[in-house]
């Protein structure tokens, strides 16, 4: 009961401060409970039935002059949208009343891809609604290039977590994402070939990926023992704890990227047969998952968010907001 009346400041989510009066339920947990709220399931809506086949998540870009407003963007793997199956232009999101609902994405809604290179990521602006039980990831969580491969930040062996859709558990009234843990296996200096996509920049992590995890956010994790947290906050432009002496939780979760795919090796027991793709199960027969997944770097998301057209949209929205909040002459 000694936590009553105390202010708790949680910096784990990308160094962005979140304040609580009293100890949060997940205060002592390594995995932030709200991380499970950051995903939606991409899928096909056929009548009353929704069939998920992948994962998406939302990233928020804050307004320049408002701490309470942000621009919301849905992020997912490009190859999921390019499947172009009939009715497969929807996603399912959990709602605050304990169930979920399907959201249709209009064919006229533009998906933005990387402006200068091949990358397996799409971004589209969609406003998060009030009844969605949704955590929008701050854009400040994106791992910039200067911290990738930096021994003081992110390097081979660093812990990573994935949350997304698990194909073998697809029932009930809402989304139930899983969490998988792994580590960074390689930060290649050269591009990697991906079937049907081409040569792409990618990180490799030691963690099995299945079809439903395509588009899932991948987080890197560091404890306050691993990092100089004051430098972390200054680097990411976050507030440095000072003044009122709150109880502080200083572990750090950043957005490494999103799941792109995985590597297969041929099953030695089936060497005489060619691998056959099973469209219903979203994997190849006759091969074994090598346990190494490919991750599209989150900096590619930032590159898309900085496309002039999207920057202009944000500027216009913020100008409209500023005028709406202005005074009315008497």
C-alpha cells in the first residue's frame, strides 16, 4: 500500500514518459502489457467472416504544437497488401467493450511505399478511433541508423520481441496476439534476396516466423543496466527525469522494424521432391523453417513518413487544427 499517492513515470516505451498515480500493474514485468495492444490483424472480410493472414500496427507522429494530438498511420508488410485477394482489404482491431470489429480499407486509400528503394513495407494514414483498444507506437521509437550496430545501443545478441498473429489460434471474438522472443543474429552490410520482392535491406533475428507474423512489429529491448539511460533520453529527444523525484522505470523498448519473412532449408527426408507452397497454410511443404527471420528496418517507415506528400498532409491538418482552436472575435 506504500505506492498510493506516488507518481510513477514509465520511460520504457521509446523513452516517451508516461505518468501514473500509483503503481501500474505491469510495473515489474519485462514485457510491457500494452505492447499486446499495438497490433491489428490484416485479413479478408467475406460476409460475416473475417479471415486474418498477417499483422499490422499503428505509428503516431505527434503534432508540432500539441502534446495530445498525433497523426496515425497503419504499417504492414507490402507483400500482404499486394496479394490482392478478393475482399482482402480489411483489418480487425480489438475494441474497448471486450470484442473486436473489422475495418474496411477502401480501394481508393493509397498505400505509400519507400520512395527510393525496394522495401517490404507499406504505410497509410488511418485515424485511430476512440473505441479501439489500441496502443499507437510513438514515431520516436524508430531505431535510427546511428544506433544500429553501435555496441552501446543495438548490436548482434541484443534481445528482441515480436508480437503478432498466430495462425494456429484464430477463433473467438477478438484478436489474441502472441509474443515471441529472440535476438539479433546479424546486421548485414549487404542486401538480402527475398523471393518475389528482390534485393532488400534487412536485419536477421534468431526467432521463428510464420506467415501470420508478416508485418508484426519487432522491438529491441535493453535494461537500465545495459544503457546510460540519461543519454538514451537525450538522444531520443525525451524528457530527462528531474525535479519531483518520481518512482522511475527506465528499461527501454525501441522499434527495430517489422517481420518480412524467414529462411527455409530443405527437409532432408524429402530431398527427392521440390518444395510446394501451400496457400492455405502459408508455408512451403518439404522445407523446414531455419529459425532465422528477416526484419525490414524501422528507418524505412520513417523514410516513408517523411515523403513530401505526407509531410504536407500533416502540415495542413495542423494548420486546420490551429485555426479551429483560435479565438472568436467578440
